[in-house]
C-alpha cells in the first residue's frame, strides 16, 4: 500500500496460531523493515511513514499447519497535518 509522508498506518490482527509479521518496503535491491515481530498470534499498533513509499504488511506462517488470520488496517494523517 502507498503511504505518504506524515501518514499513519493503524493495524490489528488475530491469528489461530503464531505468525511472524513485518512492515517493510523495497528500495533498490534492499528490503527495509519498519516493524518486525516474530511468534505472535495477535497484535495492534501504529506505523508512522516518514516518506512517500509503497509498504508491505506481511505475515509469514513458520509452521506447516494452516492458520486463520483476521486483520484490519486504517490509514490516517498525523494530527495537525
């Protein structure tokens, strides 16, 4: 998803088993991570975008069993902007 400078991504999720989750973007041949959390089955938080960029919100299942995932997100401007 595209975030502009000064935008905030609010996210939350619940999963039936532990997952690894991150928010990242690609710059040239590099992957830049903004948030990385491993082995969690739920979380909520905010991510502040410092520059216009296309970001990926990614969940990885480290196990071999299927996982049910429910997530939501909202993009908003920072207060006063």
